[in-house]
C-alpha cells in the first residue's frame, strides 16, 4: 500500500466484474486529462485493504467507492465528487449535489440493483490496457 496515496491521487474502487463499472472506468480514463485518479477493483488486495482501513464491508459491494485524502465517499456522492474533477461538461453534474441525498442514492441503488441484468458481468476482472495500466493502484504492489 506504500505506493497508494489517496491524498495525491484519489482512488476509485469499483466492481471488477461489472460491465457498467468497466465502462465508467474507461470513460474516466479518457476524461481525467490530468491523470488524477487511480483505480482498483473492490475485490483486489488494494481495494480490500482500503475498505478495511476505512471500516467498510469487504464483500457484497453495491457501490463504487471514492477514497479521497482522509475521506471516503460512496454511491451518488462518490460519483458527483468524481464528476466535479473532470472537465466540462461533466463537472456540471456536481450541481446535482443539491438533490437530496436520499433521492440521489435511491436512483443509484436502482441502477446498482439491475447493473448485471442490463449491462452483464465478466467472469473475472480484466487486465487494463498497457497505456493505462500505471493508473491502476494494483501497480503499487508490483
């Protein structure tokens, strides 16, 4: 974990077998022009260590998690905090924080509940493409 620094590079933990999540990570890699974010599957050693460190469950993931500095965010709040660090027009989504948390997370929960049915799932977590591999926190373990 020595090479993982959420203060310098916030870490996005995602469901490594979820096709929707993989699509979101590919989107973020393309739109995070400054290369700020790092990524790790929730099921990975880095993901599991960060979840334990933050007192979050290590199984039955229904959300991606943003580890940013000393803070941890889940569900819609994590998604909006990520969006605000992207370029336009994506950062405009940050304004959705004004929608009550219960409403935002209810929508998030519906998408999460049906993500495998609609988008499918992989048998195992993919190895990232060589050009983005350094953005994955698992590289810190090599």
